[in-house]
């Protein structure tokens, strides 16, 4: 059986637009992190690219993250912005997150990542609020996010 | 996101098309696109003009929301747009109208030698520049600036670096704002933004940022070229970059702040990324102080790169080859400026997002040495084609708040660009044109292929014919260092 899609790139003239999927809101946020990781494509030990996607044997670094926001939509962007800030500050990239608390206005969790010397993917400047949406379509949560690159 | 159809646009003069205020109920002013009919057909394929209509609905916007011929779809505001708000009448400031890369801009340095004289040193110069100026995502610089020292750079920009021994007073004279905005307030830049920026002064970054060695290929206006110190056949170095992680974080912090305060001002926006605050509110002033400090950081960044370039040139070409800064302009910025609107003098906040200031001859903001001919306007093209130096005009003051285009403007998405060319083919094509290419990212190189952009010659032709800047010289690349 084919794996369920976690995210996909959508056409945009200058920036990177992604559609993110999740069976639950928690998985939607986890896959938002995956979409960012697969956009920046870190160059790191123990990681390799196959069919345009990066795989890492492990994520040895753990870093706490805590974000609050006004709505679940802005929480998703503020979460991804916080991840970008941590990436740039510590020269790390995060491929997984263990979410301990998730409500419409708060996320608390532990990011798991790798030390990074440089990237082979996009220089993501920011996660933007542009045309941001989170909807439940049938049984699936879907979000649209645009990264400024 | 919706698109605009051709019949909505009314041609009001050659190259100027208008979407009337009546097009959508929330528009406060018309939206104007400055471009040729052919360009317009292309622009209508994406949502750029719909985004421009959204901008035309911002509180306090005056005259028109403008799209330059290099416009393309962005996030919130289109890229290649100008919007001015009346700050004495509740006009707003919007971080999205300036961009995450605050004071992304261009610096041009000239060398007193010809491309022919450079000849045998070219490969050495290219390699030395590539190793002296860190480029690529996440690449930091050699110098670390933090604490009070970083705060002074945020306050005084490139000027602070001169007092620390980097670069010269002459570099400041030929820089927009003299290298720093006096409105900077480093206390409004978050500690996390400062932490991100502490090792990024003197670095290019990635994406469409670049450093190019160029030759002055064609002169269109001999008198102005001479005033700018530009001679046919001579070599220049162009640098395109901005405020790096510090600017990105500053914008993110303040957009978040404004999003959470929108209800306070009862602002209903067409897109959340247009988040804004009245310029004279606390949130508006906090952002303006932080934006100005981030802009100063960007000027310090390009100034430091200029310093590294100068050292490389000394070592490769000899100590008597003196580099001169021709000019340094910002194309992502918000400025408080006085303009005449409907015959009345107004104090405005001019948002330029992917647009360059193009001030006219005689204005005090133009360096004394250039004042008789107008401000130099630096327009980077694509790596396989050419770049331009233009001069600001009175027409720009009258039509577009003294603003003009900022580059070629993207027309193909990054994915499409990558699909259309293999990077090795692209490298060979560029080498075939005599252009040396340096860059670690093959993906990045393919995405910046010349065909992914509009033809910069067409863009500049429209600008020149509309009169919102005047063609002075065309430069061709010899070396391209990609971020």
C-alpha cells in the first residue's frame, strides 16, 4: 500500500508554497516540520538524498520548543518561525518533533535534529501568514503555508 | 488566490495601466502597473496584480499602489511594488510591504582598470573573492559582533564599521542614507535576532544573492556615466545581499506582534501577511525603529563585503589599484519622505518592496558629487545577461514617489527552472559566454538560470521610456559568485 502523503510542493512564482497533510492536528504540525526540513535539505553526517528527499539515520540533538499564538493557523506559522530561529542560532536542523502539548493556541514539544554545516536546499527566510489556511477535509487535516525564500 | 483579467485594466498613458478604485469595494486608491503590454500579459498569469489590489486597500494609502515592470507574485505584497501611506493621517506601516530581508540591496564598486588589463588575473580574482566572502545558506563570517558593539552597528550602520577601521569615509558618502538611518532603535531588535546576526556581517547568504565581477559594456549617457566615474571597458564589482538572519527575525517578530494587535485597530485585511499598524502607534514605531536598525545592519553587511573585496583586489592586483564605491541602494525598505500628493505636501511612509529609490537631480538626499545628475540606481540583472546603472529623475518624483524597479523579476518558479535545465548545461552555457561561475549549490544555480527571469533589458527599457529613471550604463558579468 502506498504511504500517505505528508506534504507536497505547490507552484509559486518566487517562493515555496506547501500543502501539508495530517490525520490529526498533531500530525499536521509534525508534517509542517517535515516540509520545512525537506525544503532546506541540510548537509549533515549520516544523511542522504533519495529521489529529492532527505533521509537521516538518526537525530541525536534534542531541543525544547514552546510557542503560543492567537489561533491554530497562526500557531503553525509561529511554530515554524521558531524552528527557523533555532536552526539559524544553533546551526541545527530538525527532522522530527515529539509534541507534548498542543492546543489551538499553544505548542510545547521536543525537536530532534542534527548539527548542520550548510544546506543544499532553499534559504528559507521566513514562514509567512500569506494565504494561510488549516482545514479538515473529510478525515484529513490540510494546511497551506508559504515560505519566503 | 484570484487573478486579474486584462479588461479590468485601463491604459492611461504609454506603459501605465490602471485598475480603478471601483474594481473592489475595499480599495482606497487605484492600482497602477508600469509595464509594456507584452509584460502585462505575462504578469496576468499569476496573482501579482491581485496582491497589488490588496495593497491598494491599506489604511492611509495615498495616490496609487504601484507595480514596477519587474513585478512578480510574492507573499502579501507583490515583489516590485511601491505603496505610500500618509503618516499624519493614520497611515500604516506594514512589515510585509518591506519584506523579511530588510534592506536587501545592491552595492557597486568600480576599479580603475579595464577588463583587458584584468585578463590574466580574472581566475585568481574569482577564486580569492569566493573564499573571502562567505556565501550559501547558514554560512557565517569571520568576524563576530555582539553586545554593545553590535548595538552600535545597529545604531550607526556602516558608519560604525568605518570608525572600527573597516572601509573608508568615501564609502559612506556614496551610500543611501550615508550608511545608516537615524531612526534606528536597537532596543526594538530582539535578542534572538541579534544572536542570529552576530556572525553574519560580511556574508552574502543564498537564494538570488550574488557577487559579480562585471565590465562596463555600453554607455547610454556619457555625462552622467562620467559623473558616476564609470568608463566603458572598465571593471566593476556588484554585490547583492541584505540583513541576513537578523533582518528575517526582526520582520517575523514584528509581523507576529502586529497580527496579534489587528483587532485593536479594527483592521480588516485581505491577507494576514499585510499585517500592519498605524505608523504613529507604539507597534508602528517599535517596528520602524527595529526595521531602521536592521537596515543599518544590512548596510554594515554590504560595507564589510566591500572591505573584503578591497583587500582581495589589493592582494591580487596590487596595492595601487584603488576601489571606489559608486553607490549602495536598498530595494526592500520603508522610508519617511516628503512628497506632493494632489498638489499638497505630505509626509509619507514609502514602502519599497523590490523597488529602488530613484531621487532626482538637485535633491539633498543625493550625494553632493552626483547631485547635478540624480541618484545612481543599481539594477542587477540575471547572471547570464547584464545589469544596469540608471539615474533618478524628476518624473519618478512626480509619478512614483521617487521609485523605480529593482531587477529583472522572476517569471518561472524554482521548480520549473530546475526542470528546464541541468546545472552542468547551464554552467557550460555561461562559460561559453565567457562567464566564470562559482557557487556550492547546484540546485541554487539552476533556480537562478537567466530564463527563470524576465529580460532585464525589457524591464529597463520600460523604466527609461516611462521616465522613472534614466539609462546610464549596461554592465556584463565576467564572474558570478552565487550565494
